[in-house]
C-alpha cells in the first residue's frame, strides 16, 4: 500500500533527514532529530505527495489517508499515555506546514488543537493550572477561526478581529499585557471569539476534535496556494508543484508558568556569520508570541541564568545538530516545566555576507570541504563584501520611527545618504563643494554620467534592472535604487512627493540598496572593509572580512574554467576591477568619454558639421583626448586585453532631448548649446529635428554611424592604436581589441575589419616599437541576424562579444527602455520565467547564442567569444555562459567577484 504518513517518536522515526522532498524540511528535520535521540514530541508527517494528490484531484485526499493518520495517531496516544479528545486528560496537537524549502511565515499553523469545552477542563485538572488551560483554549479558537475558518480582517486597514476583542477585554479589565488577564477574562474571550465566528461567518466553532484535525490539515494544504506563498515561491524560484507536507505533533507547552518558555535560535550568527549561538526566548509563552512581537523576547544567552539545565542541554544539542547536518541550523525549542523539547531544525537562512564568511570558517574548522565552501554561498551575495554599509542600529531606529517612505528595485547594493538633487549638474556642483548628494531622477541618460559619479547614490522613479541608471551605477559600484514608482518627482518645483511626505531639493535622504528602501534623513555609512583594504586604507591583516573574502575568491579561481573580465570606461574603474580579479576589459563604452570636460562641445560641433571637413576638424580636437583615455586604460590593465567599442549611441543623445525635457527647459538648453557653438537656436533645433528617430534603438546607431560617418570610427581606431603603441613604447605590454557594435551582416564586418587593419597597420608600422603591438578586431553580437550568419561574420571577426542587452531586446522584441508597463506582469504570470534583461532567456536568446558559438567556431576554430551585456555578472547567466563554452564573461567591476564565484560554482556543478 502506498505510504502517505510517516511516524516519528520514542527515538525512532519512519523517515529521515534525507527525505526533504517527501517530508518537507520540517518533517525531515523532526525525523532526523528523533533518530538521533534528541527529545522531540512524537507525531507524524503527512507527505508532500498528499499535497500534490490533493491539488491534482479537486482537493480530495487519497482514500488510504484517513486510515494511515488514524494509525499514527493511535501510536502517539500509546506513547503519551493520553487520548485525543479525552475530557479527563486530553492529548493536544500542533498542525504545521513544512515545504521542501523553508518559506518562513508564508503558510499556516494551528496550535493547541484538540481543545473544546470539555477537554479544556481536563487540561486544567491534569496540569493543575486552570489559567494556562484557558489561555491555550482562547489562542486555539482565535487561530482556528483565522486559519481554518477564515475570519480575517476584511480590509487592509482593518485590525485582526480577534485582536480587536482581545484589546477590548484588556481595556475593560485594565490589563496591560496578555499575561495580566485572569482565568475569568480568558473564559470570556473564548466565548466572545466563538460568538464572533458565528456572527461573521455563520458557522459554529467545531467542538469535535477529529473535525478540528481535518479542518486544520485542509487549511495547511490550502495555504500552499495562498497569495503570500505564491509570491514567496516566485521570489525564491520554488516550483509550485513541490507542495507542502503537514506535520501533526504532540503539543508541549511553553506557557505553563515561570519554569516554561519557548524560543528560536541559530547555531551561528545569521547576519554576520560569527560562530556563536544566537537567538531569543520568552518565559511563559507559546511560539507565536516570539514571532508576533507582542512581547519583546530576550537574548538567548540570558536563558542560562534562568533555566540553567535546559540551557546547557540546548547548547549541547545545537552543537550536535550543526556537526550532524554540517551547516548552520535554525532551531525552535520549547521548555515545558524545565524539560527541553526540540520542535524544529533546518538549514538556517543567512545574509549573503554571513553565508560567505561561514563557508570559509566551516572549511577551516574541518566541517566542510573546500569545494562545498565554494558551492555554498549565493554568488550574488558576495557583492555585499564591497558595498558601503549603513550602521545597523541607526537603520533600526529609522524603521521604528517610520522613516521608510518607499521601495523600488535594488540595483546597486549598499547604503548611501546624501542631500537630494534632481539634476546631474547640481549633483556635480554640490559634490565639488564637498556636499554629499543623492541624485534623484525620473530616469538617467548618458549626459547624467558625471552627476551620477559625483553622487553617493542614485534613485530613479522609472526603469528596470538594466536601465541606464542601474547598469552605470553597478559599473561605478554606486548604491542605486531604480523603478521606485511611488516617487512623484517634479523637476520644476525641485521636489518630490511620496505618499503624504514632500522631499525638497537639499533634504537629506538615504537609500538602502540591499533592501531597496528609501529612508528619510541621514544614516551613517562606512565603506566595506574589503574596499578599504583594496584602496590601501586598511591593512589586510587587520580585516578578517578581507581575509575570508580573499580565501573564498582564491578557491573559486582554482575551480572555474571561464575567465572574468570587466566593463570599465576609465583607468580608475579598470584598476579597481583588476584588484577585484578582472582579467581583461570586455567592454569600454567610448560614448561616456564624450561627456568628460570640454569634450561634449567638440562632439556637438562634429554633430552640427555640414561637411566631412568640418566634422574632421571637430574630431581632430577629440582625438588627443580619446588617445589619452585609452593610454590610461592600457596602463591600468598592464598587458591584459582591453576591448574598446567604437561609438554606439545615436548622435541625438548628445543634444538636448525634446522628449525628455519640459518645453521651457528644452528651450533653455538649446539656447545654451547654440551660444556655446556660436550658431542660432534654430540651427540646433533643426539638427535635433533632423536627427529625430521614431525608434532610435533600431535606428542610426552602432556601426551604421561608422558607415555614414567613417571619420568618427577612423579617429577612434587611430586613437586606440596610437595609444597602444605609446604605452608599449614605454615598456608596458598592451592587448587592444577593437570592437564594432550592432553588426548584422558580414559586409558591415568586412568594412570595419578592413578599416581597422588599414589604419592600425599603418600606425604600428610608423611607431616602429621594439615590441610590435598585436591587436584584434571583432564584433559585438547583438542582433538575431548576427547569430544566424555568425559563420560569415567570423570570417572577418577575430572575436565575438555577446551584447545580450541588445540581443535580448531584439530577440524578444521588447524595448529595454519600455519594460515597465508589462514586464512585471509577464514575470508574475510566468509568461517569462524571469526578467530576460536580468537573466539570459535560455530558450530564446540562449539558443541564438549557442548557434552563434557553433557557427563562429566552425568558421574560425579559435575565435575568442565572450559576453559583455549586463548578464555577464548574473550568476545563472554566468553558468549558462560556462555551459556553452564561452572564453570569458565581462561585467561591471564590483560584479567581478560575483562572476568569479558563479563561474566556479558552474564548473563544480559540472
Ligand atoms: C549590450 O547590448 O549588451 C551592450 C553591452 O551594449 P549596450 O548596453 O551599451 O547597448
Ligand atoms: Mg548594445
């Protein structure tokens, strides 16, 4: 017969710790603890198979279930010497959910099940504590009424109906805490609760204990599909078909007086990773009191002086659990009249920062192997080592004071505080005066780059995780929140309205890039220790964080197969990236250099030029500046490959935008540019008009600019190669790689390969350097057509670099700048499993990438292939790149450690 129910008790369980899939995390933990001889109240687990069956069969149970539950229940009764529903000495149960992966607080629980008007009297007699019996009963009626019968607040703003009654009785009797209520008060509450259930739901609270039990089991299975649980699964990639188990377990009571209590703990510190037991407890309380926050629990260490024996036992058990499970455990316990019972153990959730530190410690302690240590931490979380941090006490105070005013998407981790500025020029000017500023914009564009760099952090109302603000912020290692729709920004009034709060220019604001929370006022921050060591402000020997970080990174490098490069536009970024382990530059976006200093002036002159000669004159001014930029980067990279992409964005991005600006601001900017260039505003407007495109992302950009204005690309190629020759002449090795954007056809590639070779070979010949400069010319793969004809393109291209931002945009036909309206819903409804701009869409974009790799390698066996879209720093995408055999991934400097770890994990997973 198929087994749906697994018993545990008296030192022996039918299941064990390996059966998480079948028994859920909690059930497997209870079984394993029972088998280890740890004190666990007896009970049984109804498997996740039942949940699957339940949903596949119109919410009906397998026919054998009743019988199997009955048998296990009888076994518990035998061990406990008490009977379920016995008015003289009743046995009570807890009924809890337990999925394969823990989903804290997302599903339902019922405690004290088996109480009714008769058994409550028996419980009072058996325990000699009438108040306790009635306290348990009122809790049960409220929980059952809520969870099983569904008596909940009707509106979001309503209070819990049972809490309203509780408060009412407390008020009438003058009780401050729940513990001040007398037996009489509790009896009254039970009556009021039942009346409320009858009045509001039209049903009677069930007195029959088996009816209670099946009601609770059904409610727990039902809660697998509640909104909270669904949302949580979405967030953590937990499949909907896993289902939950239900654990029915003998109740033990922490609310039996001063020698009883209950608590939760971790075998290590889950926030910081230190190896010490942490947690909290309450005396004379039941589990939900600790979580509900009605009473403030006490730190677990204080238990030692109150109940020393139970505490000693707890310390021994938690050590045993950690060494048995070889990972940090999160446990729950109850002490009933000085006797310790363990109610749960599971692998504890931890801050990513703590995860990495713990993994390194555990390897050192010999608890886990080096490979396990590399595999354990979430690769994404390693970025936490690099982010500036908020002082946690100050943050907690801000939460208490209600200063969190909005939430967006966490685009750049860390904490930043500054005075609000609503435009990039102000941000820069204020920062130059020594102010700390936050740049708050509806969205950002390349012209904001200097303001972004000057700001402590960036906050935008619009845009997703690959919006300009997000990718530039990550590249700069800035704290950033994007897509914070609650901000109603008014540039003109220089203020934003958030709910009922008004934030004006100059006000202090803080953003937490870990949690995407926007906080009123200033919070103190500190650079991370790792960054302090890398920038020479702190000695490596004085920073345990740095040592642990480096150890983990070195292990990762031993195992990974794919190289990690970086996207960097300046020598400073390049240097930091190398310190963080970058082995090359996979993308240097030259357009950002065009905004530096007085360059924008010459860029605009070039754009306004009517003739090739005029254009060349303007370019001649830009040439030495570009050359200097490239020389700086080559020096910083010291012989590592440097991939420079020729100009990519459409030219109108360098002129004021009619769409993005208010009419008066637009006029003003046009006037300023006209004055600067000594032409009439009408001329500027005419040029803007002429450059206007309906769909600029698919318009006159990328190598199409090089086709129509070859002199721009010629200038850039010459600047790159001359810089390389100069740096080589100074004895520093160089490896320039010239990259052509938005190539769709092999004809385009041929034009630019020829152009590059013609100019580069001439420059190199002239330079007559001792060591000849070698360069590569290749292309970005950003269009589906380029993937399909990759073999033809590879005849002329020595390398490919997947520009997956554009490749995703063009493959899915979704504009990367216009995803806000629908992509959220698409992901929620699983039309796309994930945001394809964050994680490579393997089925679509990924297949095209595979095709390009295959075709490219067929035509040119040793072609170097990498990726430089934002996906290059996203662990799941890094894994995919490893699997399809790319040579490198390239990502923003502060993502380099993430990619190193993700690449090692991909290699170890095989
Ligand atoms: C890309 O398209 O993936 C890319 C790296 O280029 P950009 O983001 O600058 O368009
Ligand atoms: Mg691109």
